[in-house]
C-alpha cells in the first residue's frame, strides 16, 4: 500500500535548510510557500514557490539538489 503525505507551509514556517538551499540558487527571488511531500522509504521532497518581478517559479529540493520544475513569465 503506497501512501504519501503533502503538507503546505506558509513563509513563517518554512524549513530553514530548504530556504537556504533555494536562496543560494535563486537569491533575487521571494519565497512565498512550500509543500513537503513525505513518502515511506523515500527522501522528503520539497516544492518551493518563488517569484520576482519577471517570473513565478517552482523548484524541487531533494537533499542538496535544487531543480527548476516550472517557470512562468509574468506578462
């Protein structure tokens, strides 16, 4: 039986390590929130929502890896 848990965190409750990892890669972006996905037997996955004056991005953080998942340009 496969189960996963997704928890949303607002900016005042974000994981500090994940925030630092994202800011190291996207220093000119505002972090607006984060989802933590927990799956038994797998590493936790964090989806972090960031933006600046040009775009909205979603980045995935697993361990030390930060990967761009979605990039939407503002009009």
